[in-house]
C-alpha cells in the first residue's frame, strides 16, 4: 500500500491538482512508494480549465476528475498534508501540516 501525501487548496480545483499531478509524476519516475491526492476545503464544482490545459501541455492529467472535499479521515491517514490555504481546527489533529 502506498503512503499518501495530500495537497490542499481552498477550492481543490487548481493549486492542489497541479501540485499532486507533478508530485505523482516525479514519485513514479523515482519509483517511490508514495502517492499524492488533491483536496479542497471548500471545493468548486469543476476543475479549473486553465489548470487542466496547463497539465495537458506538460503531458500530465489531473489527479481527480472533479474537486474533492478534504475529509478528516484523509487528514488522519495522510503521511503529510501540504496546504495552499489555512485549515480550520477540525483538520488540525496532531499531524504535520505545511503551509
């Protein structure tokens, strides 16, 4: 089972999607047993078209097909959380969070 890194941005539609996609590309190239996912604290209904276009131009795909809400279970199971936004206290449960 792969370890999980969770990238979080407010809308889960661009920053976290881009970060997770590039992370997974590099992790696969280095054959690391770790996978990134993208989540939002207040997710949009659709991914950013500009983010999808930029990833496609670099030969990458989005890690998610639609923005996903960050769940407390995912926070607990992640090896690391990297945020592009401030997380509310409900998510800050004794794990290392990088902002």
